[in-house]
C-alpha cells in the first residue's frame, strides 16, 4: 500500500504536521485535501511538486481500504502517531530550510500517503486514528541532479499510464488469440499487432506448405484478424459448402472497385437465384458460339508474338502478352462487335490498375493517386463501354439479329417466353456482371495459360503428343476453324490443361469469413467473424489420388477409372459449392484452344532464369476477390 516515490520539495514549501483526520467519513476528505494542497503547491512551486502530490493522492486511494479495516486497532495509537508526525514534519521543514540555504533541490524518497497527508494540511478532528505500524514511514532526503527533477516525473507518470494501457492491450491480444486458437497448431503467441503480416507481404510456397503441413486445421493471426487455415480436402470442401456458416470474403477495396451493388456481393438465396440466371451464359450452346471468337483473337495475338520474335529472337516474358490476349478474348466474347476495338484497347490498357488495387495489403481508400483510386477510374471507363455494349446488344436483338456474343445470348435468353427468371436487367446491371467476369477471370486465366506454356516447353514429350492429337483431329488442315465437336476429340489437350492447373493451381486459396460460430470439426468451432481459408494445394497434391503428385503427368487423366478421375472432389482448382467458378468451362476451353493453336503455329522453349525459381516459389495475393494465386509472371518464352 505504501509507495516509494521521488518527490522534489521546493525550498518554498513549508512542511508541517497537522492532526491526522482518519475517520472513515473523513477519509474521503483526505484525498480532497491533498488535491487542494497540490493545487496550492502547483501555483507556488510549479508542476513538479504537484506530480508528487498526485502520487500521494493515488496512494491515498489505495490506503483507504487499509484504513477502514484497521480503524479500530488504530484508535489507541492515534496520540502517539500525532506526536511523531509533528516531529517528522518539523524535521522536514528544518531540512528544507537547510537545503534552501545551500541552494540544492531536495528529493525525499519513500514518501508515503501518511507523509503527504501529514505534510500538507491534515486535519485531525476525527476520532479514529492510524495504526502505528503503517503510519510513519521514514523520510529520506537524497540530493539528486537537477535534470531528474519533477517535470520528468510528471512525464513519467503519463508515460507510465500509457505504457500500462498498451501492455494490457498486448496481453489481451495474446489472451484472445490463445483463446480462439485453442489446441489448433500454429504459433503459440502472435507477434503483437501485426501477427504474421510480414509473411503475407512476401508469401512463399515454403511458408504456406509449413502452415498446411502443421495440421488439417491450423491457426494464424494477421493484424488481429484470426484466421483458420484448412488444408485437408475434407475441411476445404466443408468451408466452401457451408453457406450458412461461411461466405466468400473479398478484399476491402473490391467493393469500391466493383461497386457495392454488384451481384458478386450477394449471398444466400439471393445469390443462388441471381447466379441461376447467369448460368444461361455458359451453356454448351453458348460456348459453341464463343469458340470461333476466341480462336480468331488467339490467332491474331499469336501471329503478333511471332512477328515480334522475328524482329527480336531473344526470350521474352509472356506475362503481359498473355494478359492482353486473355483480355481481348474476353471482351470479344462478352461484347462481340458491340465494343469498338479502340475501346477494348483502352480497357485493356487500364485494367492493370484494377489488378494492382486488389492486393490484400493495400491502402483501402480511393484517395486521388492511390491504387484504388486509379482502379476506380479504370472501372468507370470499362463500365461506360460495357453499358454502351449492353445497350447496342438490346437494340440489335430487338431488331432480330442473330446472337454473336455473350451479351446477345443473354438478351435473347431474357426475351425467351420459356425463360422463367428475372427478365429486366438495366444496361448498368449487365455491364456490372460482365465486369465481374473480367474481374474474376483475368488473373487466374492468365496464370493458368502461362503455366500451360511453361509445362509444354518443359516437357517436349507432352508437347509432341499434343501435336499428334492436333494433327489427327485437324487432319492436316490447320486453318480450319475449331468447333466444339473437334474440341471433344482432344482429350489429351484437356488432360494437359487439367494437369497443368493441378500441379500449379492458379488459385491457391479463397478466403471465406465465418458469419457465425462454425463447428467445423468435432473438437473445434471457428469463432464467428474469423477468416477461414480453404487451401486447395494439399487436395491437388494428395499422393493417394495423384501418385507422384509433383510430377506433370497428363496421362493420369486419360483413364476414366484412374484415381484422378475417380476423385473429382479433390480437384478444387475452381472451388466447390455455391460459389464454384461459373466460368470454369469457358476458362478451360480458352486455355486449351490457346495452347493447341500455339502448338500448331510455333515452336517455343522455356528460358529458365533465376527469376523463374523465385516466381515458382512465390505466390501472390492480388487475384480478383482477394484470392491467393500462383505467381507465373516471370515465365520467359523464346519463340523458335
Ligand atoms: C483458370 C481460370 C480460372 C480459375 C482457376 C478460377 C477459379 C475460381 C475460383 C477458385 C473461384 C472461387 C470458388 C469458390 O469460392 O468456391 C471462382 C469463382 C468465380 N469465377 Fe472463376 N476461375 C477462372 C476463370 C473464370 C472465368 C473465365 C470467369 C468468367 C467468365 C470466372 C468467373 C468467376 C465468378 C463470377 C466467380 C464467383 C462465383 C460466385 O461467387 O458465385 N472465372 N473462380
């Protein structure tokens, strides 16, 4: 109860003892008195002494309890106390005078509540007294250098309070983390405030694998967001298929970029119904319409690659060229001739700003100059052109034109009397849907395509088989346009695409959020509002299902009874459940036809650089929707 404190006593202070007021009622006034005196002293001798008094005040509060409990015992000692107090007060007064003369500051060490109460204006009119054992601690005076005087002490007091609050919060943070984590594997303590933030800035495959291998469920915290990672197939699928407990969790900037009213933010029944209407855009009939569009854009781009290689035969990174190819293909498929070429080019040029704005670690507000702001400008341009395209499509369909793109197919479906769903979609709504498709597909499809090129270049025997199949199906006629029926006769091509995305999945994990306590296993419930992240890697590298899982073996997909085909639940490349990728067939077809066309048009080899290694072990988190995607950026291809 008795505190040791440093108190500087100004030479001006006259310290004396008064009678001690120690009745339970009067005890309240002790504090007031001390404060009052503290005020006076403040005026008289400055802030330094006030700080000391405040300390005494705190000590006074602390001592109340002791006083109350010991009042009875203390009664008999009151007189004795009073006498000693007087003596002590006089001693201090004398010492102050002496120091005053010598011009030194005085530090009194170990000034207790009772020293202070005694020294500053105590009124001893009450009946109860203080026990002698606690009443009179000694006063010590130690001279100290002036730089240690009370202004520092006051600052120290504020600092002390601040430090106490911070330490309490940090302890609380650890306690909450431990409470939520329970027995799950993962760091026993979280790094204060930031948690595993550093790992999420420079993610590596090795670090992810360590986390996944720690357990089917494991815990991690980033910026106080508690995250449960699910690495097994069972738990990953459980998260994706439990819409009542968990829903996709988009990066903060996604709503600003995509607009909050975009359908991708719908959940539950609303989402299911909206999505049902959009399924009409990916039927086999619709895909048959898209195929020639895709092929013609693809050929145009590959010819450009060849022309560029003729001028400069050195190896070139294909990240941006592959992205441009995919973007132009998608815009042509979505909007056909309703979007002019220069508009497609403008969207293409600006789209990179959107990808950059979707990094998980990003300044989330659209202040001018920020990545999100640039993305919003890009979205405005894109939406303007897409709205115009929707408008033109409606006019064309109303005039009886034949559908020639996704928009036309959509307008036609809506007008079909057999169609039972919602029929009225504004130009703006249609544009938002198409924009969501660009948003959800651009990065994943680009990574998928680039890894496809890399695998073919690294496995010439596979490329040779793929070419054989092309020769067989095309029968030597390489300019003949592809049809769905021809694609159906290319199982080896599709096996290559499937295996490429299995070994190097374009999307590694999809963050979900537990909307309420989620009993994911018999002995663990994910706390509400935690992030819960299904990872696809272990499912796609399960040696039971895919023997030699690190090997690129397209043949494993050719046997209908083989373990790969017998376990479709393991193939989580496109997710699972109500949010499973709506464009998966379109995406696979696009990658397949691009690789097939490249195989018949050109020779290429993979130029392995030091960056190739880095890119293969690094994964990035900037994919649309905040997905964690593979990093295929550094692949260099030499056309030969
Ligand atoms: C290789 C290319 C692609 C990959 C690897 C991929 C992967 C994924 C994954 C993992 C999801 C999340 C699934 C889940 O939460 O269970 C998803 C959702 C989605 N994907 Fe894809 N995707 C690709 C291409 C595309 C394309 C081309 C489109 C559109 C044309 C598209 C449109 C979407 C949409 C709209 C969603 C959200 C669906 C919903 O919330 O209902 N994706 N995709």
